[in-house]
C-alpha cells in the first residue's frame, strides 16, 4: 500500500499475482535481508505446498528474489517474522512449516542458514526478540491449539572453543628464590564462556585430585604442581605447572675450631646461592677479658663456597661456644688460655 498525500488515499500495488494454483498467502514480514538498503517482503503460504517467498522492489515493480517449497510439512499461517535472529547484525527471514526455516544472505545468494526442529503441528505465531533480556535475540514459536499448543524458544549459540585459564599462586616466606617456610598453593580458574566445571592438580607426580581449597606443602626439597581446568562446554586447558623449592633449614655445614681465637667455617652444600645470611659466635663461661660475641651477615654464599668467621679471645677457663647461622645452631666446649682456645669439641 502506498499513501498518496494529494488524494489522501492508499493505493494498492500487487506484490505477486502469479502464485501456483491453490496457494493462499498467510503471514508476511518486511526487512532488509540482503542489506542493500531496500527491504524485502517475506510471505508464507497456507494452501498448496508449504513454502516461503521473498520479494524486493526493483524500482518499477516487485520481483521474486527467493522461493522454496517444503512438501509434506505443515502449512504456514501467522508464523512469519523478519529480524536479526542469530545476532550477527544482519536480518533473516523466518517462517514456520512445523520446522522453522531461517533464511539469510551470504553476500551473493539467499540461503537457508538454519532449520529449527521441535514443533509437530502448524505454528500460530513467530516472533524475533530478546525474550530473556540478555541483549541477544531469540526466536519464539507456538503450535496451534489444535496440536499440542506447545511454545518453543530457540537461541543461536556460538560453539565455545576457548578453554579456561588457571593461575597458580604460592604464598610463603621467599628468600633468594627459595621458600623458607611452608607454602600455601592456591589455584584460580576463569572461563568467559560456559564457566569452569572443575580444576585438577597433582603434587610431585602424585595422583590427580579435584581442587577445592588451597593446600599446604611442608616438605623440604624441590616440588612441582601440575594443574589444568575444564569448562562446562568440555574444553580442556593444556596442562600447566609451577615449580618451587622449600628449605626450612639452609643446606649449610658449620665447622668450629680453636687456636688463636675461635674459627668458624660455614659452607654452602646446596645448589643455590644465598644472601644476607645472619650469623653469630658467642662465648660463655670462664674469665673473659675481651668481648665474648661477634655477629653480622654473610652478604653472599655461592653453591659449594665457604666463608671463615673468627672471634678473638682473651681470658682463662672453660667456655661454651655457640655458633648460630640463620636457623642452624652448633654448640662446642673448649678452654680459653689468654689469646688461645684449646680442646674444642
């Protein structure tokens, strides 16, 4: 129908006058399916073979641009809708012959993008809109009451293929790349699609365990945590790993000897370097005429290296020598005679 502003009369323009015998047009919609700026008119048919048509104005008349028949299916009544059915930013022509046919444009031809199944009778009504208010359109259809009267909603979902991402966090006292305390391990998985279903891990090649809460590792030595997550769409993350070492006690040996004062040799028997290591040497007992204590920090001790620390003495009598390096403590007995310390054991 075209409005004539001069005569204020609607004037009808036939869209199609050459339908096959027995065809009764029932249901229509308008939208720019091919995106050329000129909308198409989509119709379905009740009589004859169930099917659908698209027509477009060419500047002088309406021409048929697409048609398909669906023999053996249900007639089309009000079940015609045009809109963005799959949320791709383009318009689709949808109509129901029992099944719902979604017709789109691929840039050169019209084609059936999807066929939606489920209904078993004629569809009395078809709508395209955001039924669940998530910002995405759905297709809603309803069977006639003469059938089951069942309503259907279809949603286009892009199959998810991106797996979750899991991160491992370690909490403890970290010194020179080595944990000097128990370590608490926390795993956090995120998935922007269907959501994380579960996270699995194993510790030091042990059995795989489903992660639920952070866990504590307390044994000294090198450790490895392997882990991965799976989302609700079945996408599995590639196995990840986190390595760390715990040393509650540094791998040091301490050798105490006498002679001119107290001599202490501290050796790093480990495979890692350590820095800023506190130490002290304390002398107790006898008559001390000189300071009986020294302390400080070893700036660095490389693997296999050693350092010598000394405490000068001046006094007389039996003494107890206590050497403390980090958390390691060694106690020896000896005898101070003037500047010498004898019989250390």
